[in-house]
């Protein structure tokens, strides 16, 4: 793609997201829900690259599913994904009471007890449900600020929109580039703070290989390294929709730091434990896993890239 076409696509994408945050929140909720459900079905019927990739990923999660079941799951998956966007565009207008009423968190005591003890906590989540809604619940209902990272997006104005959106929900957002973010996260944790990271995909050279639904994938080392270096509690979290306006959430048991082994061995063991917790949540609610990209190493092209 030429630079001109790339710039044009970037401006168009930025404009569409701006329209979403500006217009969707003004629609009556039933209208917005119907609009995004219809959009999901239109995208699903086109059978584009994202839908086919979602089905391919779901085939690993539900290996005994036939073609009809995979199609059913991918359609439900696109509806779940568009629900995420519909909610995200409207979330800045929700009251604290609405946010609290829109999520049911199981075993939240694992988070609150850690913070009450003055210990830093790392929450690690996969791309399940609506992680922004979960974050808004933390900042509004628990009234606990937290720090997260955001991937640098092109154009810069689009990245700025996402940062402003999440900051408006009470999050401290760091750019996911260089080593500065890790140092800031570590300082927040040593001070007894909270860090939240989406952690089910990392195709960089620093990604940790894990067994995930019977095949090898890479996930970020950051959560495990932060827990090791700061003494923070590492808690996996999974999210799901259950056909109601309320999103479910579960705080899983903490991932301990192994008593023996090298740093690399400890990091590998802890990241595998995160992957196992993620797999439990994804297997229970595969249609809510919004993984529309390549994840498993066997699905990458020969150069190791993930188009």
C-alpha cells in the first residue's frame, strides 16, 4: 500500500472512531444495540479475512465443532465483538450506578484483599468480553485507579482518541513502546498500586511460548516479570456475556512465583499458568473471545509474521 493510500485509510479509520464516540452514545440504547447487531451480521455474512481467522481460532478452542457449529460460533463472536464496541462508544456517558449494574464480578475479594494489604496487584486478562467495562468498574465502584498500556496506533490521532477515552474512565495509560512503560508499572506496583494488562497475544521476540489449546502460542512475559520483580499479586481475570445486559467476570486464584528455577524458568511457568486460566474462561465462553488475528505459531507465515 502506498504512503498516500495508507494515510487516507488512517484518516478514514480515525474519522469512523471519532464518529462512533461522538454519535453512537446519543442513540437510544435499543437502536444502538440493533444497529451493531445488524452490522455484526453483515460483516459475518461477507466472510472476510477477520471472520475466517476468528473461525480458524475457534476451531482450536472447540476442536470437535463441525462447520455448522463453527459458523454459529463465529456469528455469535462477531455479535459479541460489536457489542464490545457499542458499549465502549457509550461507556463515557454511563453513570457509576449503571457501570456497577452492568457487571457481576465473582471472587472480587482476591483483588480487594491484596490491595487492602498494601500489596501491588497485576490483573491479566485475555481479549474476552469488554475489558474497558471491567476497568471502569474498578475505577468507579472500587474507586481504585490503575495503570495500563496501549499499543501505538496509526495515525497518531487515533492513538490519542483511545488514550483520552481510557483516561476519561479513570485509567493511567502508558504507550506500549520501549522499556519506560515497564519501569513505570513496576513503580506503581511497589507503591501498592494496581496494573491491568491484556495478555493473551505477543508475537514479539520477547513473547513466552505456552501450550494453548494443545498448540504453541506466545504470550507476553510482562505480567510474570512484574510479579517477580515487585512482589505483586498476579491475578488472571476472565470476562463473558451471558445473553443479558450484565457482563460476568471472574477473578481467578493468584499465580504464585515458583520457589526455585531461573528467572526465565519462573516466567515460563507463570505465563503458562496464565494461559491455562485464560483457556478455562475461553473454553466456557468461546463466542466472547475477540481474537480476530493469528495467534498460534503454526498459523504464522514462514517469516513469522502475522498479517
